[in-house]
């Protein structure tokens, strides 16, 4: 994973190789600016031929994108930030020409927000019914603003925009790419997806197959086998009046497809009534994940346009087509690298690790804790936590019996000064005098993972 670089005036420069970043830090020419994503800031003015392969001082600059006024003889190049939005995980990738320099996978917390709101609503209604039955419900008088989204969906847009804004401040990004249309079914009657934009030509097969793979869990619907070639199967055979509608299509392995032939599904699964009932109930059931993506895609697109950068869009079928043509494996961040028509061919992946980002929120805002009935706890007096320490901070243990623990998160902050750290699934108690702050909490959890990007051909 390449390291982001800022000049002395906090202006972004081209990302550099980790080996070069270590040399700069060891020589005292740079300091750590941010831990996640790892960013260094230069301490001197002369950075030519250290960060990038810049031309000699007498040569003209290759690009009008200039670094800060305090840096001499430095050239920055165009970088493209590509985004693959998802209901649970969003892929991020930064490309420089035909090289993938940085990748990340952002995991959303929409389901947690939905469950928390559902629980809060149940407690609130139960309390109102017991104590204030004479009051009229207030929610009948409220008006939602234009463009309102449920909090569980709005959080997906906010998380993505948070990282777009962060990356544009530490990397010279000149353009954005977004997968705007996830499923695009050309000239097919499809009651499950509306308001779609069509792509012409050979992308049709990629769109249909990608939708079916997502809907049926990437496995044979009859025998549940995985990691084998799957064929598109007509639930009601075409010889008996079946159509090419998406609701009549599923996926099956070659053996099951041949065994079924042109039989009706009721006859083929006569000895498996539970499986038959599950398939019939799922045929016309739309994808909840696809619904979330379709609901938030235009909101995200409008938010990206407000950054002032040119925004490129592409369909989900085009992303898969690009990925297969370039021979890269299917992951969220590599899908992001293949978004849009601007994807170069060949595509070189220069990073062997990615940043896994988990959205955790910013903690509970309740001043007084509630009991299981939704009422304030009696006798509860919140104590002020120690100054400059919060739950979720990342620290190093520099002294004491647990000396040597690195990058541990604070699980519990106590006023007495004894903190609990979460280390490899275990809880370790240390004194606040023995720890050193590394990264203040910002609502996200981080982990650097090794990535496999073997060719899919």
C-alpha cells in the first residue's frame, strides 16, 4: 500500500512507495502526519527525485497540477479515485495512469442503525402508551425535507463522502468514478428493477448474470454447490410457456440443469417440498441489498458532484466486463478499480495490502443510561472521563507488565485511570500512565489486510 505524502504547507503530493517513506522518516526529512490512512508530511523544501520520478530542474513541468508554494521542483500527476458502492461494503481504489496504488474496503453500519432505531421506537411507543395515552402522536405533524433518506441509508452516503473528502486532502485526485447503475437489464421485462439505464452490445449478458449471482447467492439453487461453473436455468421451461423474465431465471450447475431438462419445477422437486417452497418464494422477491444501492446511488452521485471534481459513471455490467478482460479477481476494491470506461488496459496492481475500514459511529449521545423499560436509571451519576482520553482511541503500551503491545484500542475509560484495552480478542487492563496515544477515535475501526489479486483467467 503506497504512502500518502504532504508537503510542508500540507498540500498533497504523489503517493510514494513504503520503502521511500521509511527512508524519509529515518532521515528526519518527514514525520508521521496521520496513522490511518498512513500519511507523512515533509519537513524540508527540496523533495525532487525522492517521492516521484520528477524531471530535472531545467525541464518543463509535465502537468498543470502544482504542489504547495513551499515545495521546489516537485511535480504531481493525475490520480483517479474510483468507488464501487455497496449496501454493506464499499470499495475504494486510487489509480495513477494504469497503476492501482491504494485500495480500501469500507464496511457500513446501516443494519446496526436500523436495529437501534427499531428498538428505540418500540421503547418510546410502549412508554407513551403507559404514561401519556392522552397525547396525540407528534410524528403525524412532521414533514420530511426534500431528498430525505432513512438514517440507515443516509449513513452509507455519509461514510463514503467522509472518505472521499479525506482522500482528496492527502492525494492529488483530479477525478472521481462511481458505479452508478448496479444492475442493467437490456430489453428484458423486469418487474423487480425500475428506472434503469441501458447499455448496448455485449454488456447485456454480464448484467443479467451478475444480478442472478447476487440474487441466488452464487450457488446452484438445486444442490447448493459452490465454486463451479453455473448455468442460467429457466424455472418454468420455455417449451412449456416460460419467459426470459428475470423472475423466471435462476442458476444451476450443469448436472442439475441436465437432470431437470424441460420438467416443471413442481415435478422435479416433488420429493423436496421445502426447497420448492423456498425457490418459489424467492423468485419474485427483490434483493434488499440492490434496493439499498438503487436508493442511495443518485444521492451519492449528487454529493460527489458537489466536490467540484469531474464524476465518471459506469454500470455494474461494465465493471464486471472490465474486471474479466483485465484478469483480476473479484474483490470490492478491485471492482472499484474497474469502474467506468476510463479503466486502462492492462491494469497493474502495485499494492499487496489494503485498508479495511469498519464504520462504528461516534458513540452513544445519551447523558443518562436507560433501564430495560426505557426509563432513566435511578441514582446514576455519570462521571467525567480523564481528559484527552476516549473509548476507541488507539494506543501503544510503553511501560508496565504489558509493555510492547502496539495498536490496541481502548475498550473502557475509567476516571480512576485504569483502562481496558482490546488486544486480539482479549481484554487487558493497563494504567493510563503506561500508554501512548497513536490515533484518536474518528468513528472508524481499521485493519491492514494482505490482499490476493491473482488473475481470474
